[in-house]
């Protein structure tokens, strides 16, 4: 082993794919430990208390993951030690969150804030993917700093970040390379934010937009989304009763849409369905669960659609067996189990031979 050069050891370690095996290699000897640290590009922080001692071993990290227990001081340490960072995942695990009875107190003690995010953004200009789910102490200041300094940002997840407002969308609108933006349950976002977002440079780059549960939105704001001419995936699930067919018709003008979630929007009807089937010729997945006004008359318009492969129709009470039979051109279908009792065994068998059905 002593005759092996650092370069040769590095080449060997690059061929070790399993992270557990890689850690074991670092225990072979002092040389292997040093080289393993120099070649490692990814780190998951399990014990933040040891972060200061650990990071010095890994000067070439590209990816860092952390959960609860990370403070602003830890992010400052990451910013100082990892200038080449490209992937930053700071999501709070939802299962840990559900199990924690004193969550609000723990968040106040442990969660990162705008100060920590700003420190990372100022030092790590190469950031490409940033996920910050459930970081409820983060707000507009940190996001503005990140957008200002990280010009290569392509993926931003702010789901359940309760302090995010329209001011953040104004900053995000100037992200020229952003392709994925997740704003699920950012309940302070309004029509004004969408208006500003769709006027900036991001309007040309954005491919995936998630506005699930942003319940302050209305038809006015959603109609601005038609400016996103390159949008391929859109999620408007549970955005409330103020989203009507006016929004649906506007969305249908985005002809390149491939995946669309309109579930639990009670005021969407066949008008929206007809517009989508006529204009969105590339549409592959459509979720209409909970859209109680949708009937077979609208769904029949998809019977000859060439691209649609998956359709979710759970909790759509105005559908009948003959409406479902007309959709045999699909590959996947989600239906209420109660509808199955109205079908003959031959009908069910015939359908299952042509497509895969998930009964809810």
C-alpha cells in the first residue's frame, strides 16, 4: 500500500460507488483517509456538532445534505469550506416533523434563517439545486441574496416555507436559468407575485412550476401563467374555489404542457377539459380528482387524444361506466373503488386488459 501514489489511490476510490464502502476505504490507512476526503464530492450531515471538524477533510464537496439540528453557524461553516458547492439540500424530513410534538419550539431553536442562507449564497456562486422544504424561518431576504449571487440556479424548492411572499417571486423572476420552482403551501403568494414572476427572465426558462395549496390565488393570477410559454409541468392542486374555468382556458393556451394537476378545484368543469384536449396536444398526465363538475361530456374529448397516457378521476361523482369505457386509449387510470361496483366483471376485465387501473 505504501508504494501507491495519491493519484492512483484517487483513481481507485472513484470506482467505489457505495458510500458505505467509500467510508470503509477511508479507514484503511492515513493516506487513504486523506485521499478519500479530497475526492469526496457528497456529504450528508448526521451530527451537526461534528461539522466543524469534518468539513476540513472535504475541500471539494459539490453536494451537502442536512436535516434538523443545523444552525446558521453551520451554514457559515459550509460557506467557508465548500466554495464549489452545487447542490444544497436542507429539507426537514416530513416524518421527523410529524413525530415531533414540540415542533414549533424545535424550529425556533434549530432552523436556519435568512442569515445562514445568505452566507452560503454569497460564498457558493455555483449553486445549481437548492431545496429548503419546511424551513419556516427562511424569508424573502435570504432568497433575494441567493438569486442575486447564484446565477446558475436551476432548481429551487421552497415548499412549506411560510414566510415566502411576493417579494421573493420578484427576485426569482430574474433567475435566467431556473427550470424548476416549487412553491407548495407558500400561502402568502398572491396574484401580484405571479404577475411579476411571469414578466421576468425566468418566464423563458421555467419548465416545472408547483403552486399546490397556494390558496390566495385567483383566476387573475393564474391567467398570467400563459406567459410561461415553455412550461411543461404545472401543479395547481388545492388552490381553492377562486380558480375557475377562466383559469383553465388560460392554462390550455400553454400548448407544450405535459403534466397537469388540477385536483380539488371544485369550480373547474367540462369547459376546461375541452380546452385542454383541443389545445394541449402534448399532454401526457392529467389529474382531475375532486373536480366535481367534470362529466363524461368533457372526458369524451380525450377519447382520440394521441398523447394522454395517465388520467386521475378520483372523487368525480358525475362519471358513469360508459364514460370510462371511452378512455381505453390510456395506459393508466385512477378511479374510485365505488365505481367498480357499477361495472360488470366482463367490463372490468376488458378495461384491465387495455390499461392499468388503480382503484381508490
